[in-house]
C-alpha cells in the first residue's frame, strides 16, 4: 500500500482511484463493509482503491478541552488498511486550515483536481467541509457535475444498534473486551516497542515485557488474557497487566506489562502486537510479593482457560 502524508506527496499524474473518506478509527466491521465495497467497485471498473483519512482525529482539534481517546494509532490504522487490501491511503493533517475548508473546496481541490476520482463510496452519515456542511446529497450533486459516481454503504448493526467507533470506545473504556471484539471483528490491539523495565516480574518468576504503547486506547487498569505476536511472528498466549503496580507503590502513569506463556528469550527492542481478548480481574494491591505471586499463578491459569475457548 502506498501512503501519502499530504497532497504535495501525491504523484503528479492523478491516481484516478475509487475513494472513501473518513476517520476510520478502529477500522471496525462497519468500516470493513465500506472497504469491501470499495474493493469490489475498484475491481469492477479497473481502478485502484484509496482511503482518505485524517490525523489527528478532528475531535482533538475542534474540541481540545474535551477528553478523547483514539481507539488505534495512525500506524495501526495504516496496517489495517494494508491488511484489507487497500492500494493507497492519503492522510490529511487535520488542523484549523483543513477545518475551514468548505465542502466545495474539498471536492474540487482534493477529490477532483488532485486525484480525479472515479467514484466515492461512503457511509450514509458521511459529511465533509467546514462544520460538516457537505452531506451525501451535496457529494452526489458534485459528482454528477464533475463526472464521478457516488455510492452509499449501509451501516452494519449488532444487537440492533449501529456499529460505531464511539460505541467501541465506550466498551474499551469499560473493559468489555469480548463485546469490543465482536464489533471490531478482531480483538482490540495495543502495540509498541519492548523497553527495559525494573525486572520485578522476573524476580517473581513471571518475566514481563514492558511495552511502550504506540498510542492505542487502553482499557481500565487490570489484568487481561491476550494473544501476542512474538519476535518471529508466532502467536503466543499472554497475560497482560495494565496499571501502576500498587503493590510496589510505583507511579501514576499506566504501564503495559506482558508475560508470555511458554516463551524464553530477549525481547528488548522488539515490536509486539498485543490483542486484548478478555478481562481477568481489576488491578489490586497485595500485602507483599508472595501473595502477588500466588495471584499471578491464578491469572496465568485463567488466561489459558480463556484463550483456549
């Protein structure tokens, strides 16, 4: 997949793709339906596919004082587009200038002048331009005028509710990982580089890899069963602790510590993908290392049970 970080990095000859537009935070099942439609249309007319997305998330710019958590990092979003077979991704930096761009300017300057799009396929609630002034009807009208088709992809439902990024954020923030998995179509992933820690886990007999998160949303502090991609790409069972290690009274910033089951080796500097499958228990303070070690033994057994299901 080719990734373009701004309009200036696009090829001089327009790509003429079939396009979709959106934040795609989480790349959930609803997003996947749009991307599948995009691929079908691209194959039908012989055109490459492209996702136009934004970074940072518009809510972080338009409402900077409101707390907001992105489900995934930009890197992970790009990885998911690649996994799903998208040919090109254009990442537009969302800043005050882009926020002021009118819907007409967005269509004419980006979709048409820069890309010469063949078709645009979007969800029904898509909106572009300043204050979301350009809706589906506007986009279809501009398409008829300029010469590109516009298609609407219907939403995907779960439990009679539309699958949405905001709904998934709520589930993750509440630690409801199995429900989040159902809407995402895969477990929520936290990725990052393994950094050197204080080796307390090793002292307890459960060595952990301390993962410096790439910015993905973290669920509540606690212990989770997880699948972890190993250094050779192998899929390993793991127990993940997210928290501040209250038994040792250390810090306030959450740490992501991964204990890999049946693995021995040096992971420093490795990039790990950690898929959080299910919540085991909340974070707790124990009266000393011996009680903590006993609890970790139980956590490992529970993780094995959950991951075997």
